[in-house]
């Protein structure tokens, strides 16, 4: 989780002190921190983009590179429509 910009205190465990096997930790964090979203895809830093559910280091790197060429207007400009990009679109603003 460190490569996504999370610290130990950010990780949410269940009542037994375990990570959920069925829930994505980034999704759980995002759902508990609505104040952090939506993230502006055209202005947010790498750390903020890495916390978006559905975005990983490769996609974030692509977003940062594409922003240098011009403003992004929709999620389809980031890559082929996938379940992960659709998930990310809910947390991004263009």
C-alpha cells in the first residue's frame, strides 16, 4: 500500500484486526473519506491520483504524461474502457 501513498494509519481493518478479503482497501478508504473526492484529473498530484480506486501506478503515470500534452476531458482519454477505469471515473473530475 506504500506505493499508493497510504500510511499504516490509513489502512482500515475489520473488528478482528484483519484486512477484508472481499473489499478493496483503496475502495474502503475512499468510501470513508468522501472529502477527498472527486480528484481533479488535470491538476491533482501523483499522490492524490494513486489514492483513486481503480488507478494504479502505470495509469497514474499515463495521466501525468498526457496532461503535459493537453487537458483531459474524459476517462476514455486515459485508456481503453475497463472495469477499473469505470470505477476510477466515479472518483475523478475532468
